[in-house]
C-alpha cells in the first residue's frame, strides 16, 4: 500500500515537472489570441494632393519608455483617391528587459476612395529577457492602422485624411 502511494506521488511530480517544461515551448506561431487593445490617438490631417505623407500611431508597450506602433506612408490623388505606399514598424525607446524584433507587416487594403478606408498591420516579436539572455516571456503585439479618405477638394487641391488604429497584445 505504501509503495502505491509513493509511486503515485512520484508520478504526480513527474507529470507536474513535465507540464512545466513543455509550457515554455514557443507554440504561439499558429494563432495569437489578443486579450488587450489600446487605441491610438486619432489624427485628422489636411494634405496636399499628389504629395507623399506619412502618419504614425503608437502606444506604450511594457514600460513607460517603450513605444510600439505603425507608420503608414500614403499619397492622395484627385483621380485615384488615397493609396497606401508602405507600412512600417514603429518602435521607440525599447529598453532592457524588453527586446522587440520585426515579425511581419502587410497592407491589407491599399486603396480608398472618398468615404472608404485603407488598412495595414504590423506584428512584432516582443520578449522580456533575463540578464543571462534567456527569454522569460514572448508576446506578439500587433499594430493596426486605418486611413480614411474623408474628402477631396479639387479646387484647393487638398484632401482630408483621418488616421485611427490600435495596439493589441
């Protein structure tokens, strides 16, 4: 009877240790559930037609000096509307123990007419690192940006563009 109890307790510890060891395997590549969202400060700009512009949205990420977001480059034409030319990562002030590296980026909707929205996103790999260099926590924060073409004034050769977005992790 005592042997069965000892074996049961031993197997329980083995199972517990096995669960702990396998929980550190990086399995986040398949699907990343985002629990938290922080909207970027909305921005509305009046821009000249046929001129290149960029807009950046960011939020604080894992510390008061760490900022993560997205920069969208765009151009507005009187005939074709708004066109997103590129989307890039924005990271500023990243300090130890946080390490942020590039992961992926894409322009999901590249063109917009008046009243429509162009969108893009960037996904980072964010890690909290020990002094030994071993990562304690790996996250995949995502920055989404949206540019809405509000109006085009052909007489003044200007357009009104509104930027919104959010950081999720």
